[in-house]
C-alpha cells in the first residue's frame, strides 16, 4: 500500500548527542524512517564522516552547551538521545535539554554500575535528573548472552508477548534434516509445531521467504515460535544441544559480572568460573558473587587456563575489553581441547567491538560474535517507537525489526482477514497472543482488539506499521 507519510504519520525531530558507532547507527536507521535528525559531537572528524554519509544536520561542539543545543533547534525537538562516551555528560545533556528547552523524552546511555544501583533510581525524575530512559549496554549485553545460554542451539532467543512468544535465530548446519524441504511441506511434517519462519540470512543477504522456499546449509533463519515449544523447534532443525553446566568467563568487567550474577539468580545447576586480570576487580567480584569461582590471572596465560580447567568448560565466553584478546581465547580453546568431538560440542562466544573482525569467525571456530553496538541500538530503538509498540528487536544490522504491538480499537486491522489487510510485502506477521493463547496466523486469520501481534518489518516501513496500529502518542 502507498501511504503519504507526512499526511498519516507524525515524523519526529530527534537530536543525537555522540557520533560514535552507536550514534551513527541510530541516526542511519531513523533517517530511513524519515525522521529529522540533528547530531552533535565534539569530534570534527566524526561529524565530517556523518556529513559525508548521512542526510542529517551535523554540529561540532559540546552537547552540554546551551548555545550549541539552541543551534540544534532543541526547543522544537521531540526527543534527545545522549550516547557520548561519558556517563556524566549524558546525564547533564538530559538535564539541560529539559530545564532550558523542556524536551519531553530524554534517553541516556549510562555505563557506571554506581549510577545504576537500584538504591539510587529515585534520582532519575523531573525534580532531580530528568532522564526518561536509561540504557546500560553492559546489562543489556549480559541479558542477551544469558538468553543465548538458555537456548543452546540457537544463536539468539528473544522473548515477546509476556514471554509466551519467542524469536529464535538458528544456524542451519550440514546435518539439518529440514534442508531442501519447502516450508509448506515442513508445516505438514510438523503439524503440532506452532512456528513461523519470518526471515532468512543467506550469504550476508536477508530476505523474507515464500512458502515454496527451503533452508540451505549456513543459512541463519529467524523463526517466531510458541515459547513452550523451544526444544521441539530446535530439534526440527537438528539442534539438540543441552544447556551448559560449566561456564568459563574470561574478563570480569561489567558484562562478565552482570552475567554471572544473573546466572546465579536464575540457573541454579550451572557452575561459573571467571578469570579476571585486575586484582581489585577480582576482589570486588569475590565479594559480590556467591557461587562463582574467581581466578585472578591473565586469560591468555596457559597456567591460568589450566587452573580454570579450560578443557572441562562446556561454554567459554571471552568478554574482556580487548577484541584481539577475545579472539585469541577461542584459539586457546581449540589448543587446549585435544578431543575433536569435544571441540565440536564446546560453545565459544567472543565480544567484538570492531565490525571487520566478523570475517574471522568461521576460521577461528567461534560460535557467536557478540556485537555490543547492535544490542545497544536495539535497546534504544524500542523506546523510540510510539504508543502500543511494546517491544522491538533489531536484526540484519538494523535493516529490519521484530516488533510486538497491541491492536487497539481504532486500528484499521480490526476484523480484517490477514489476506485483506493491505500489509506491505516487507512486513510479515509471525504470531499473535490472544487471551494467553499463541496463534500462528494463516491467510484467513482475522485480527481482533487486544491482540498482541509479533511481526517483522523493514526499517523504512515502520511509519506504515505505526499508522496501521493507530499509534499516536510519543
């Protein structure tokens, strides 16, 4: 369907402070949705790069300066996103944007664990520090890694609709028994499986599959499922891996610490060891964690890894601040594991900030590269959507989003069959939660008020989506 966006959808004026990788990625995605973007950064090099590649207003200067904010026309902005490298500057940006320019929605990236302590959350309100949404990359990444650990065999597992529906990202390996079977035939083969393949990444290209398509080796498929059928779905694509009981974390910074804490609270049978180079950080970890074994030493030192019993670890997570060290850990995992069968069963994950390192993934036998940038971007974007969009997850390097939205009584979808709903081709409905029951919609499915719909949408179709769900408030 053709929709003139200016007529049917309120575009926003958004200011992004910080032109690093996260700021750049958010700006790129919001421009594709036709929002008006202004970027502020002290680095003239970063701003020049932005000017050369993106259609934005770009300003060199301190985002804490009222004069610079005035130059950015902050008084007419709907939202400000502070993602500079400094927590305190991000806080101050939100304070000034509210106190002087009365910006209604303020999002800040905050990394320091001190500022994130639940004891101090009362600080973040209109009377004190007026920040509406705090994004902590390390906490978000720790949650993301835990989701991966809880769904062995899946590259990712994201909950939607009160955790009744999940998005699984699955790698198709040589032994997959569903290779070459058309999707409409797969539906007949697994009649009890409530699942819907909404996207495939093949040779670094993403596409929405048709019923007559099938999976190939090395595909990454994105599949919406009934959460209660996770193991059956993975089994259908020949993944029967068990949850790791022995986990070794190299790097006990904020990510490693938050992950270990989460595992202690939710996965009682899992045993975790952390190797941390810094002595005072090791002491902090030992004081804060109850069941995790802390080893003070270099994660690349063979004696330290022997002490940590690397060979016995079922999952090894390299989470240091150094990309090269994280890649080296995977090399050492292979060196220490003499039994080839055990290497194949071991799972290795590495935190990588530099995007060009992804080409090394297959040659180094790393199961999963964790990209902090996309985790942070995904966390921020779900707070930019309007009204009844409750959750969103970014895939395919930001080109697509998997979104959860509720159908309200003014939505044009109500009482329409799916085949007559005029949804654009770049939108694919995955599943619907109705009265706590998961439904996989076919062409004759009829939308009802209060349905929670989980669907895939191309980034440049978000405006259409928000209009169809009749979403009005920021």
